[in-house]
């Protein structure tokens, strides 16, 4: 049995089945990211694990013990919230030691644990300040410190970076990843940001409409998405999705393309090469070009009105209005059937 096991977990809000029979096995020490669009149920699933919402159906096991209906305080999990949820009138040290104090832990032991956590999180200088006198990033570190001192079996993070500005978000993201490497603690992290998911996770769980679409390492999801939804959710700019019919007779040469009649061929922008008209598999007109310095994005439209993005390193030699050819790298074509499921990679 895995360290943390979710078996057929379900949650209803009134008539609405917000979580639909989720099965998931998490190993000790893994960094798992729940990702998905707004409303897909990722926060609810995390709150069910935390014991902040009641599980309606299914079973939750942690380290061999059933905790499906155990009160939150008896689950040996620590949650870090987006809002930090710090006590404003307490100092950083008091905030971090609060739970241990309640649990009756020896004063000296508390002091050592808080100092150690503060050291790890670069907070030693701020222990006597109140949260008001800290930056957003420092507050978030205090919230993490409060979880660390408890040495829980599992850390739960609910969109912890969404209140930080872009630069601080990147910095804190790196710090959390580093922290995980140092502590090796089992972690579940919720975000709607696929870049956070890709950069932090050992395994990513993609959720949609209360159910799991795919679980895999970041590169498995990127290279071998099981369906159109995952293919287009992971990766920026999105994977191009062309109706098989768009390829005309060329489609016959594609593996499994025949089963995919009525389906789509997905190709990531970096696997679409801009050529002279006639040299590619399709002809298109350039709509506009984005030059990002090190790379360029060429947005083009085929005669049937299908939009395609090509990503190339360096500067683009084509301009809006140009007629171009588009060449799709054969090895990187993903064929999806009419249901949106993968037919062949
Ligand atoms: P976001 O990224 O916007 O936070 P999410 O993926 O975390 O979204 P949840 O907050 O888990 O989504 O919500 C999942 C679904 O359950 C949504 O349809 C939401 O409206 C519904 N829901 C969540 N909490 C409640 C509640 N307390 N009462 C009723 N419905 C709820």
C-alpha cells in the first residue's frame, strides 16, 4: 500500500457531485501537484484530504491508517493557505510555535524547532516581528514555517503563491522546491498555474470537472498526453489542434490516423516548422509574429481557417501577410480520436 491512498473519493455539494470517484496513490516523499482550471475541484480534493470537508464516499488511508472521517487535528497533516492565515497580534515566533504550544510540547524543544525552521526559511531576523511588518513573501514563509515545526506526515499547499507578484512567485517557487529536496516531506500542492505544476512536481495530477484526467511526471504529460484536454492544458503556447481532415491525403500516411477520422492531430508549436509554401504539409497565411528575443512565435491561419502557432528559436524571417508552408514533425504528432482520446503519439 502507498503512503497516502485515495480510493473512490467523492464529495457532493447539495446535488452537485464536485469530486467524482477519485483514486490516487501517493508515495512517501513525493511532491504531487493538483492542477486544473478554475472550478475543477482541486481545492475541494485538498480540503477533503485535510479533513476540512467531510468525505461523502470512498476511503482515505495515510501510512496504513484509515483517516476518512478522522478530525483534521488527528490526521497529522499541515496545510498552508493562500491567505497565510497568520495570527496578526502574535510575533513570527509565536505564530510558528502556536500549534506545538497547544500540543503541550516542551518550551525548549519548541524554541529549537522554531529556530531551526526559521533558519531553513531565512526568517531568523524576523522572529520578533508581527506579520504586519513583513512582506508578502516573508508572510508566506512564516506560514510554511508553522507547518514545518509540526513535522507532519504530509504538507498540503493551497495556491500558496497566488498573492505574490510575478518575481516573488518565481523566487518562492524555487524556495519551496528546494525546501522539499531538503526535508523530503510528502507534499500535495494545488495550483491553477501549469508552469508551477511542471517545475515543482514529481508527479502532476490533472483534474477536470471533479475527476482525474491524467497522472504523470511533468514530461510524461507534456510528451504523452492521454487526451486533448491534457494536451492543451499543459504547455505554453497551447498545443496546436488540427482536424485530421485538414491534412487531406497526407493524413493517410499518419499512424492510426484512419481510426481518428473526425479526430484531431495535435502538434506543439516547437514542432511546427515554417517553410516556403509548397515545402510543408499545409499552406497558411501569417497573422502576426511575436518576437521574444531568444525565440519567435509565428501565428498563422490555414485556408480552412485553422489557426496554427509555430515556435522557433531566434528571429523570424516571415511577417504578417506572408504565405508560408507549415511542416509538422512526424515524430511529434499526437493523434486524437473523435472523443478526444489519444489514438497514437
Ligand atoms: P479554483 O481554482 O477557482 O479555486 P478549484 O479547482 O479549486 O477552483 P473548487 O473550489 O474545489 O475548485 O470547487 C469545485 C466545485 O465545487 C466548484 O463547482 C465549486 O463551485 C463547488 N464548491 C466548492 N466549495 C463549495 C461549497 N462550500 N459549497 C458549494 N459548492 C462548492
